[in-house]
């Protein structure tokens, strides 16, 4: 069975400071990892994914994530946080499902960026 | 707006009633997924369609739940004899099957179900 863990329920950071939202995964086989963001009353929005290749993945809105196979981690990062980045962030791992790729999500991390 | 749409956005029903939700995926996407999200949790996979074929169902999907995707376009999720435990946000997502096998999924805004 595949799973992801997001050890922090909430992360607080000051605007302009770097941010990190942590994610660790457990899969048998190759990991296919995703980050999504959820704003209030809006659907999940795709940020970035790691399938293969470079361990540093760049995504939308200035976010990036670092894949670390030895630590089974896929932490989300941004060099300089904005107040508008405040939202709920989900890490997910993909598993084969008869031709598709169902996602298994973590419990989410609430990011709060303060002035 | 050419994103995934879901209707209704909110549904309040009494226990024991049947409800049906609709999802319209992005037009060129032939993969469609349903997830359920409860407060404080991440979305949980319910079922998956490739075109009109339902290829996988989660054990979370009891016999009271049924999903269809006629003609491989929109999809409906029906819950019969609703229970209070069915109260959740029901999310629909779609993705294309070309290119990378692990294409990202695009989510709709969800249907929030409240069972009284």
C-alpha cells in the first residue's frame, strides 16, 4: 500500500521568508509524487509533480519541491513567501489503477504567511 | 471557463434520501475520478473511469454508492439511502491519458453534502 505523511498540521512563516512544507512517502516501486493547494471554497489546484529525472522540480507560483529518495521525502519549498500563499497544501502519491493513476493524499498542511 | 465543473455545489438532505451529483470534466480528458474529502482529511479515492468504463472502485464505495459515465462525457455519482456519515465534500477530477502516464489531475470545486 502507498501512503504519504505530512507531519505538520500548520506552518507559520513571515512574508518574504523561505517556506518549507514537509512530506514523506511510502511506496513499493517508483514514487510518483504531487503537490496540490486548496484555497477556501475552491478546488484543489495542481502545483507540481515528480515523475523521474531532476530531483528539484519547479512548479506554479514560484514553488519547487525536492525529491530525496534516501529520505523518502518530497518537501515543498518557496524562496520567498507571500501572504497570498496562505492555503492548505496536500502532498499525494500516485498508484496504478487499471490504466489511470489514483492519488493517495496526505492529511494536509495549513500554511499561514503573516506580514 | 473550461475547467472541471460540478453541480450542485451544495446539497442538504435528510437521512434516507437519495442524492445525485454531476461532474463535467475538461472536454478532452478521458479519465475521470471521484474522491471524497471530510473535514481535516485529504481527499480519498472513490472510483475511476476511462471513457465510459468504470475501471476501479474503492472499498469505501459501499453498495449505496453508484457512479456512471455514459458516453464517456459527464459523470454522475448517486448515493442511495444517505447516512449522516456520508456528509463530506465530493470532488471530481479529470486528466488526459496521452503523454505521460502520470498526468496531473484537474479538480472541480466539489459538491458539499450535508445529511441531517
